[in-house]
C-alpha cells in the first residue's frame, strides 16, 4: 500500500514521510518491514544539497524523529542538582504486564545470542565503525558502580571519555600551560580494559584534535591576542600566573566546545548515515543537518534505561577484535576460558585492577604501545591500530552473533535490565509507534531461532527487550543493517538527544573566532569523503599516515574491499586503495644525505605528481635516473643562466621589480599608517612578474590580477608537489593544481611550438646572437624575454636530446611510458603497414614529445623559481623582524645599502640561517627495499621496510650541534648548503637563487626603520621548533600569508644600475673606440653573411670559385698532449664555419660528488673542430675524448684561484687558463669533456670545490668545410 504513494512524485514523498513518522510515539502502529522511512531516506539523498525540497523534507524528518521525554519522566532515583553530572536514569516505557517466570540469562545468551559460526558484515562495514560506536556509548552512559540507577555522565555528545565528567576529572588530563591544551595522548576513560585498542586510539585522536583546535585558537585570535606562555615565568609554587591561568581556561573551554561539536557532527554525518540505511559511498544523508541546532525547548533530556540497551555493539565486533578480547580476558584471568567466568568474579577482578594499577592518565598505555619522551605515542603506532580496525570487517548483526568471550558481560547486562524492570520488546515497539509482533516468526525468520525463543519465552509478548533487540532479523540493504527495532530506536534517540542539547551562550563569533564558529558547523566538502567528518580529523592529526586520496582516509568506516566495490571503476585515478605505509623519520644530516644520495633505494615521491602535471613527462625533480635528471638540468641551466652576464641581469631585474612594487605600495599607503603587507604587495608579486615576463610571456602591461592568478596557480602546484601532508584540503588542492597545470601547460606549449618552429638557427641568426650576447651582454642589463629563454631552451634541447637516444628508444623507456598527447596516442594505436604513414606519424609524435619535454621543464622551473623563492624570502623577512633578532636586523639593514658581491654573499648567509632555524624543509622519500639507515651522532638506527615513507626532518638535523656548532646562533658565514637540499634532487639552480633572492631581501630592508606592525593580523607562534601561522580562514601554515610592516620616511631607491666598473672607468676616447669597434663588427658580420651565401651558391655551381673565409678566433691555444694510441682526426681545419658559437657550459657535481662528464653525440658530414677553454678562475683542467677514447688533456697550468678573467672570456688564455682544440673526423661520434683537476681533497681523488657544485668552461664547434673525411 505504501509503495503506491512512494514513487518518484515529490508531492507524494511528503506523505511518505508524514505517514510513518506521524505514528511514532502516539499509539498508531506501522509495519516497519515495509521500510518506507528508509526508502524516503534514500530518495532524499538524491536531492541537491541546499535545495528547497531537501530543506523541507529535512525539517519534517527532524520534527518527526525528535521525541522528547514526558514533562514528568519516571525517574529511578532522586535528582542530585542541576550542576551534578550524576543523575538518575529514567524509565521511558511502562511494562504492559508483570514479567512471568523468566528464563535463565545464561540459557538466553547461549540459545539466542552466542555466536556459533561468525559471519562478516554483508556490507563490509569496518571494525573502526564499531570502535566509533563504542565511543558514542561511553560518552552517553556510565552506570554508577555503587548504584546502577544513576548515570555518572551527562547524556550529551560531550566526549566525556576524553575529558571526564567533572572539573576534578578534567584536571587529570589537562596540561594547564597557558595554551588550553590536553596532556599529550591521554584521556580520562578507564573502562577500556577489555575494549579493542581502536577505542583507545580513537580517544587519542580526539585528544590530538582538541590540541589542534587549541593551537589554532591561540593563533587566530585578533581581539586582544593571547600571551605567549614562554614569555612569562611560573609562580614560585610552579603554578601559572593568573592571567595565563585565565587564558588557559578560556582556550580550553572553546577548544572543548568545538571538539565536541565536531564529534557530534561525525555522529550525525558518519554514523547516522549508515544507521539510516545509506552506503558510505554516495551523497551524504543531509537529512540531519537541521539537527545541528538546538530545538529551543527547555525540556530536559534524561538518560533512559530502555534506550541505553540499544548501545551495545558486541554483535558487530570483527573477528580480529573478538580474538583480541578473548586473549586479553584469558591473560587477565590467569588462563581461564572467558566462558567460565562469573559476574561476581568479573566485577571483583575489575575493581581490584583499578585499585592496584597506576591510573595516571598521562602514563597509561594500551595495545602494547609505548610513550615517547614527550609523553605522546608514535604516529605510526596510533595509525597502525586505526588502520588495522579499518582493514578488519565487522561482524554480521543478528541472532547468534555475539562472540562467546562476551558471555559474562552479556549476562550482567541482561541481569541489570531485569533489575531495572525494563519493558518487553513489544512494549518498546509500541512506544516507537511500531506494530507489535503477534508471533515469533514475525520477529525472526529462522526456524531454529524461533524454536529456541518459544522454548524460553512461550509467547512473543513475553520476549525481553535486550535479547529481543539483538536476536531480531536485521534490516539488510545498505548501511549498518541492524535489527529493525534497534535501528528505529537509535534514530529516534540520537536525533532527540542532539535536538535537546542546549546551546552554549558563548557560542558566537566573538568568543570562538571566525574559524572556530565555522568549524563547529556542518559544511559540505568536495573532498572524496561524501560528506563524512572523521576523515578530516584523521588527516589533521595524523597527516603523514593518512594520505588525502586513500580510502583508509576517506572511507574509514568501509573495509578496503568494500570501499573498492562501492567506488567501482575509478578511471580518473582519484583514489588509492593500498594500506598507507608507515612513515619513518630520520633526524641527522648524515642519515638524510645517505638517503638522498641513493635514489635507487630511496626514490623520490614527486615523480607521479609531476607526471600528472605534465601529461606523463615529469620534471627533473622526479627523475631518479641520473642521466635523465642531468640532461634536463643542463638544458634548463643553459637556457636560464648561459653566462655570468645573464645572471647579473636576473639579479638586477629582481631588484628593479621589487623596488617598483615597494614604491607602489608605499605610494598607496596612507601617511598615518605607513604600513604595507610585504608578502602580498612585494614578495609574491615580484616573483610572479619575473616568471610571467621571463618564461610565460605575460607582458608587464597586462593586468596585475593576471600575475596574481598565475602565482596562485603556481602556489597550488607547489603545495600539491611538496606539502600535501600538511594541507587540510588535499583533495581540493589536487583538483586546483591539475586544473592549473592544464591551463599553464597549454599556454607554455603554445609558445614552445612557436619558438620550436623558429629555433633552427641559421648562420646569420647565430652570428647575430653571438654578437648580441658577447659584445653587448656585458654592458647592458635587460630582462630575459620569454622568447629568448625558450629559444635557448629549444636549442639546448636539440643538442641534449641526443643523450636520450633515438625517439624509438625514448618511447620504450619506463620513465616515459605514460606520456600522452593526440599525436603520441595516435602513434601508439597505429596499425598500418604503410611506410610513409608510419614515418609521418612517427615524426609528428616525435615533435609533440619534444614540445612536451620543453613545456614540462618550463612549468617545473616556473614553480620552483616563483613560489619556492617567495617562501624562502618570506620566511627570512619574518624571521629577522622578530624582536629577538635586532642585532642581525641592524646588520642586514647596513648590508642592504651596499651594492657589492661581498654584501650580497653575507645577505644570502643570513637568509640560509633563517631557513635553517626558522622554516627548514621536511621532505619525503620512499624505500624501494628493506634496509637500515644509520643516523650516527648518538641517534638510533632506523629500520626501514620496502614501501615505507622516509621523512627527512631537517628541522632537527639543522639544529644538531655535531654538524652545526652553536646551532641556536645565527652565523651568516656558516656553510649550510643542505638548506637547499641534498643529493640528486637538491635545488637545481643554486647560483641563480643566491644571486636573486638577496636583491628582493635588500630592497625590503631598505625601508627606513622597518618593523612589524604590532602583532600580525593573523596569528603566528613558535610551537616546539616549528613556527606556525594561521591565515584569515584559520588554516595553519608554516608560511605566513600576510606580513604587515611599518616604516618611516620616504623609500629611497638605489642609484640606477651602472655598467661594469671596467667599462665605466674608460675615458671618452675609449668609449669612442668601442663604438668604432662595434660598427666594424657589424660591417664584418654583414660581409660575412653575404660571402657565406655566395659560398653556398658556389657549392652548387662548381665554376664559381671563392676564397676561403676565416672568422676571427680566440688567441692560439696550446695543443693537446696526445696519448700515442689514441686515434686522431685531421689536424687541419680548412675553411671553418661556426656551427655552435662560443657559449658557456658547466660541469656539475653529481649525487656521488663526482663531476658529471659533458657528452654530445653528433653525426658529422664534415670534420668538426672543437675549442674548449676554462673560464672564471685558473683552477680547472679537462680531458677531451672522442667515442670514449682520450685525445688528451687541455693545457697544464699552475693552480692559482686568484687569477680570474671574470666576464672578459677573451682574456682567459692570456692569463694561463687551461684550453685545447680537437678536430674530429666525419661520421657518427660522441664528443666528451671530463674534469681532471686540479682541486682534490688531500690524499684522495675526490674533487674539492670548496662547497661549490659547478665549474664553467667556454667552447665552440666549427665545421671544417674545406676538409674531407
């Protein structure tokens, strides 16, 4: 009958709600087997969130489920006072007739409840669900051991198992240090002796959540900011100063309110969702969102003895939990079987345990865990227990479903129910408005169970409430699938309880901060959790153990197999299903260096994310193959800083941009305030503009909001790559990051394709570029245009791509198996024998791969050179504006007014120290095999298993006195290269960073009398060794989002940048001569171009004879000392034509601290001449090889680093720097340059470059057009 009215018609749906619910509690009976209410629940979950229909039905549901107690409840004892937590139970239902002779409770348990063959839950509910349900029970009920008619805790979702139920109990778990926090990982509850460890682990989780909230409240209060407790001494008796004590109470109270509200939200969203028959995967119920606010009624909610019997979950216990409980009880009772224990023995044993045990909550342990020196448990240990509970599957509810080991407990519960004289099952159903049973077969469909019940009770009207609830048929379908009566009863009781809770008078924005007020409210979340609350609590408090995309995090109430089944096909790869691995922490520089220099055993975690960002190519930070890494790094460095002049240009550009933004901000700043937000108005815009102009081609004349939008996209990508373990919104961050990557990749590829089409540089273009870079490069500073940068990148790519092999070989590499694109996909799917079509598609795919490679490298470089640099600068400014850094700040201000390399080097030293002490990075690797990492320095070895995450804790490593003497002191001369990373994946452009960041830093500290504007408008505090800030939304971050500073006077910009001193000091006659030289070179170049074209014509017209043309070259270089057996090419180079003009390249130190050779494969039509010359200081000799066979070393010299030819490369041979020439015959050859000296560590063959990571050289390649073979 009801199905007729409950179709898809929304008007009829209102009747479907009202008809069944209107009968609840008013004497009208409905047949719950029709499941009408749960069909309505399911339909409601399909309605759009926030829609009028959903709001209307939600209101109806809450009104009908909310059943307050009668005005005059039947209490079992006397009321003890309004402020006492100990209050009498109430009887909700009177028995319709006195109980007859009742069966033996042991017989009832053995016949109806005891498990014979336990089955797993049909819906794959996890064991963690049961642990959470147990927390609900412990929160609502604590029967007094001295008088069972009283409940010693309030019937509210106040997390009393965590906090206790009185001020005295609360004091046992509070830290009382001025921050409103609980003592680490402790809780009040003492009834966990025989409860599975997951219950205690969940209470530890809520402890951490309280402390997380307290920290955030401390940071985000802007009205009368809280006092930093470390700034005030304790009283003589060790107590807090009165203002701190009041502050502690205030923060604690607010944190508890918010924590309990979040717990209540988890009950409503996570637990009631399953209770109402909805699967964990799918739209959140939303039916109960109206239950988050009080009913406005002053009607008091009393703990009911009948409803208290609904909150026993032993039938749902997983097999793992049942086995654990049985083992624990056997151990506790001296090896006796739990089934033999009597209620008296059980009661006495537990009483003695509490008397004899150390019940100090701060020292108590569980599950075989041990506390650390700070009193907390290991994250891995807590996560192991919680994830183990998610892995296990709950038991199937219903008759004969309770583990045998719980016999004594169940007997005690049934005896207590009889002492309370609770009603029968049918009486309880009538109270709920449900149709009473007329025969046992309506209650349970199993003939065996019916026979046992009839034997025990004769008539179904005599069936007791407790066994009747737990032996009834389960509802089936989705969700928890409990018995029908139990499900209805729990729904009514929990909704009524939530609606009856009284609002706190201090529950306002002013008392809780904006963040606190929002946090306690239910809110929709697009985070893969389908509206659940517990996943966020797990992420916030165990971030390294609960990844944002893992089903253990997002669906903790579903077992892994169930989660995979519920989610179905996941084509977008949004979820991961494997159990998260442990995170092992290493804390010494030696251990970190060992791990980071072994990419085979400890590969990076960035690779998969970088591939997601770049359509499968990746970026060098994700390449654990050293060849791929080094080739792409060389390509980037050649494009970014081909010579020292370009490095100077970059530094000057950063300084100019930063000063421009400062002037703009100062101009906008009102005279009365003289205040600017140095992060949002200077640092971030500077880095954004440099990236936009240099790499993305977004011109300065564009809108500022475009630059800000680009920076935000790059920041999303940076967070996605490096800080997902800290991000509260990982799912959303990934979504935004991948959208940003798509947008930026499309833009970059468009420019790359345009540049690529024009990067085949002919001789005239090459000569023009050489003229511009060599002649003008050292005398004028201009921004590096994106076209120029991309052209360099394309040219370097053409040369270096040969290192990767042929395209067919590249396609087969494991690293590039996921690259995608229309042409690449077409090639993969190609099934044709047409050779021309094969060739054409292969060529198209190769071109697409080349463009993808360039775009991927540009995107990776954009992220690192913007967000990473901005954060480093932000941390450093924040660090040195602290009052405790006044001495350093004074010195920095002095250095900022100087414009010389020595001052810049000291400034960079200060920045490195700020990184070391203030915001050191924490980076991850993953173990590819089992091994032991030796930390040394007195630290224990770390056993690592395959698949474990290895977290390098630089914060502790950088404060280790064995590596950093006087670690707490700032020493700008300290060599701390490790702040920029260690091993293969350290910062790829350290030289660039060290040249540019000091310019922004100096520009800021040239503000007169620069200082913080009081306390930051968003909080900041040092907790432990980590500095935390909170943004305006309340989210904590290790990087401040805003930093207001005050200043005095007008901003004084630097003097305009002058040309290098060597040129500035020249006389007017010298300048005139320079102009003449400039004009002469232009004429020579023009003549050369004309003659070159004629020479090409002469090749096709043999009758035309032209004289050979020789370009001016470097001064004569010494010949190579040749080894006798080495094959040699032609010694003479006739009619040389420059193919690769003189340019600067670098030999870098690899992860093993050995120089990486430069290799260039060529197919030479004519013999080629290679000229190689050391530049900068007189300190490097090179070996030149052809096809791995040495041709000899460059010229010998006397090591003298004081000899430096600077940027005047043409003077290097005259100053005795090493050089040489090799002529290579035509054919397929590999030309190689190796470092062979002369700086070695004493007594070894290991290079000693004084902490530097590169050595530069100058070289060119010419074709010997008049030579043969």
